[in-house]
C-alpha cells in the first residue's frame, strides 16, 4: 500500500494539472469572446453574404466556448468537493 505522503503527492500533482486545464479553458474562452466582440460589429455592418456566414460560425464558436466554460466550472466545483473528501479520508489513515 502506498504511503500517506505518496498519496498526497500524487493528489497534489493531479490537482495541479487540473488547475492548469481550468485556467487554460478560462484563457481560451476570454480570448474567443474578445475576438467575437471585436469582429461582430464589423461583419454586421458590412453585411456581405460571406461576412454573415463567418458571423454564424463565430456565434457557434461562442456557444461552444460558453458550454466549455460551464463544463469547466462544473468540473472545478466537483474537483474541489472530491478533493476535500479524499483529504479527509487520507487523514483518517
């Protein structure tokens, strides 16, 4: 059986990688939304068919980014709860 220290180190590494993933998702979503906000008025004003097609793709991207951000937040919340539960269990060993 692994030592308490070994389990805690593994848990720390897992948590650190999860935090990086969560942070990356936030950065991607923020940048995508800034790009969409900047280009939407330009495409809308020009109004060409190709611009409207691109705008539709941007809206799909924004929807996907919103879903990804929501899922990332749910994952982070779940991870915090599970992390606390595991830490309590390790302390009882």
